[in-house]
């Protein structure tokens, strides 16, 4: 149980935990994960048009760094510009990348601005971002049209996709690049095997993914890697 087992201790100390399966049956693995989190959180249905265990499949032809793409998936929290992002995200591996790529990356984000130069920190404390619309999302409140990295709600609202904004001023881009380097320098790498899972505390840890294997983008490359993802809301202690 998350409140009393070594998994719970690891989640509290590190902000994420790697779960080894107790069963080879996926349905039993997913039920176990609900049980692990039950003392501290309950599942929520965010992407209401999809199952609560949302498939994270590779979609041939998708831009490499986007959801469903096979390239580097930058560090981020999910629902970055939602009013109330999920407190926990759980990702369970159904089928790993046959070429051995796609490792998850996890980076602590508590007081990460403290590791920056004073100029970058001052700039990023005030910098506002525009978020995409969040139509069709449930259990996360409304969509914030503008938001900062630190809104005072315990979340570090970062995504590497901030760097995709062509309208960023030069100094803002340099500050974000510095932040990205600091985050990646402190990141851990975890390769998930079948039925293994990651529980991530979104208030303390950013997550992303390394590119898939070396035949990505070639005609007929194997796109069978599949994870399923579920979100959770912390319950009152």
C-alpha cells in the first residue's frame, strides 16, 4: 500500500516509484496499482472520450515529439494548463519497444528555479505562457488561458514544448534552455518491461520519454510499443 509499503516510502521520498508486477495478467496488474494508490488517491477520468486507462500508442506519421510520436518526448507534467492538474499519473507498459528504446525519464521539479542563474530565475518567475484549449477534459477544472511555471498551487507547470513557441523572446528562450538543461541533468532513466509501471507525483516530478529504437521513421518500422495511463486525485488524509 502506498501509505505503508516500501512503494509508499519511495513515492514520498523520490516523487515517483517503479512498480514490479505481481501478476502476468494485465487486468490484475491494473487492479494492483489502484490498490497501491488507494490510501492516498482515487482515479479520475480526464480524457472523457477514452477509457480511464488511456492508451499511449505510437502513431506512425505523428510528429516525433508529440503525443503518439516516436521521438524524444520532453519533460512535462500532464494537463499543464488545466486549473487542477492530476496529482498522480500512472503509466503501465503493455508492450515495450522491440528495439529497446523508449525509456521513461523522470526529473525532480521542486525548487528547480533555484538551480538557475539569477537572471534566468527572475525572468522565468514572471514569464507567462499561453496554453492550448482543453476541450473534452474532465476532473481537472477549466483551462488556463495564461499561466506561469509557479502559480502557488504546488505544481511546477513546465513542459519542454514551451520551447516550440516561435514567439519566445531571445532571453526567455535562453532561460528556458538553461532550465531544461538543469532538469535533464537531474533526471533518472527507467526502462519499463511488460506489466511494469511508474507512479509519478506530478507536484514533485516531471516525466518524459527517450526516442524509440533506431529504425524509427524507416518504412515498416515496428510501432507496437504500448503503454496505458491513468490519472489520480489525492484524497484528504
